[in-house]
C-alpha cells in the first residue's frame, strides 16, 4: 500500500485502545479486588493483600456450593461441546449438497438462534411440567444448551465449507481413496482447527449459559445460576474470588485451544 | 491478534463481566472516587450504578462482540482492488468509506443487529443486577411471573415477544441473505 499513516489512523488506534480498556477494565477491577484482605469490603481501597477469599471460596457457605456447581457446569459443557462438534460437522457436510427441505431446515436452525433465550427456557420448563417429567441439568438443561450452541456451530461450519474447495476431495478420489479415506485423511485434517474452534464455542457458550438454564436445570444449579444467586445474597469479596477463578479457568481453556490450533497448523506447515 | 484480544473477554462468564462493573461504578467505586479526588464533583454521582445508564453501559459491554464479529467478517472479505479503484477514480478517503466500504459492510451490520436485538430482548439478568431492580424489561417481567408460577401470563408475554422479535428479524433478513454472507 505504502500510504502514510494519517491523522485518521491515530484517532482510530486511540479509539481501539479505549475500547480494549472498556473491555478489560472492569474485569481487572474484580481481579484486583479478589485479593482483598480479610477485613476488606466490596469496593476499593484494598485493606491489605491476602488470599483469604480464595480460601473462603472452598469452605462451606451459607449461599452457593461452588465445587459441586462447578463440576456440573464442567461436565455439562464437555457434553454440549461433544454433541455440538459432531452435529455441526455432520450438518456442515450435509448442507454442501442441496437436499429436500434444506432451506426450511436452515431457517429453523437460525430461528433457534434468534428466539429470545428466556422463551426457550420457559418453553422447555413448561413442556416438562406438562409431561410430568422433572427437569434435570443433564436432560432438559443439556437440551436447552444445545438450542444455543448447535446453531452457532452449524453456522461456523457453513462458513468453513463455503470456503472449502471440493478439488481436494476430488484429488483424493482420483488417487483411489474410498469416501471414508477421503473424509479421514483429507477433509478432517483440513478442517480440524475450525472444529476445535466450534468445540471451544460450544463449551464456553454452555459454561456461561444462564438465561436458558433458568427453568431447565431442575434441582441442581450450574455455576452461572449459582453466581447469579450469589450476586443478590453475598456481600463479601468471595464473589470476586469466584469471578477471578472462573475467568482464569476460561482463559486457560481459550489459551489451550489457541495453542492446539497453532500446533496443528505448524505440524501441517512442516 | 487484535481480533483475538477483542474476542477473549466474550468467552468468559457474562455474569462475572456484569458484576465487575459494580466496584467500578458504585457509590465508592473507582469512577466516583477518582472524580472526587480530582475535585471535579463534590459528592459521589448516584446515577452511575443502579440506573438505566448502568444497564445500557453493561449491555454494550456484554454484546459488542456480536456486532464486531459479523462486521469484521464482511470487512475482511472486501476486495482491496475495489478500494484502489475508487482511489484511482479520484475519491477522497471519506468518499471511499461512505460509498464503497459502508454499503459492502451492510450485511455484517444486519447480522450483528439480529444478534444484538435478540440478546437484548431476552436479557433480564443485566437489567436486574445493573438497575438494582429499578427498571424493568419484558424478559425481567416474564422471569418474575415465572418465579411466581404464573406460567400462563409468562407464556402470553413470550408469544408476544417472540412475534415481535421474529418480525424484526424477518425485516432484517429481507435486506441480507445470510446463507450468502457466511
């Protein structure tokens, strides 16, 4: 291009820095406050630095059972992730060809995405009640999360396959590979990074999902519901400690995923 | 890389990101104490937290990515030669932005609008936490009806809300064809 960077560039760059500050600022406030000393309150300034509230987090509390709800959220997230990756991949493959009912099916998928989440929650909750079944986090909760993660996964796979040239598969076929071999040795390695991305999306959307979980989780809460209950009842920095822990956990997952994708692309390059 | 920086916060918990505004905006929060120390205001500004302002601010914070990603996606796919052609034809930078880039970015904006509209329509937790129960939204009203076990009323609200959202989305879909834009 060779343009000189004009005034506009610096204005926009400044704006972007502000935007990033806007995104991360509040989060860092919570991060700092979670190291509040034992006598500290919910706001600045810090009364000493300690890990008191992190320790407090793992003790028995009046409101909220952190460990159990965390493991429930984790298991549910992994289940949702697996289901989303498999279905999104298969749906992406299917939609590469025209088939009967493709367009209505596509719009149904989109519809699931645009229906306000609380309506999904209400619908599933009421349906279970009418059928006389008890909602549970691994049953109705699992389904409720899929109504959110599946359309996302399918849309991403659409985008991937729209850019994927069929000539690679043709080349595989010309070399005498069976359809299964083409899928396993040609197609799958090429879209593996996107599949990992879909998995990450599925997991974190489910791990953070809240509105859809409201009426569908039954007796046992997932982590976001637990945190939400805590926001109205807990008045100590233990809330911030919890926020820091879950956020760090999310960061770990993201870093792991990005690392995995980078590793795969590097292996392919060599 | 810059895009990754923008994306990362959106993969962390919504509720945590929401309550993280509380120590920033609160009565003794960061903003208020800074303003007082600078001598700009004599006493804490009350409308920062638990107000409509806080709700809007938190929602913008929570949902921007759903607008950023689709627009990013469409902008990335604009052919650079179009911009060069416009420059060769003597267009000023502003004209390029207005007559070339903006029309091409329209599908991204439309898709982003769909996301944001539906997310905001369904939101009750942000409204409840950030307004301190002082303002209401349709979804919050539904949630309250549900917790009072008034399912018929909640269901009626749900139908109206659903019809409204689908109308809006239908109108937006007339402008763009999502399948082409992926």
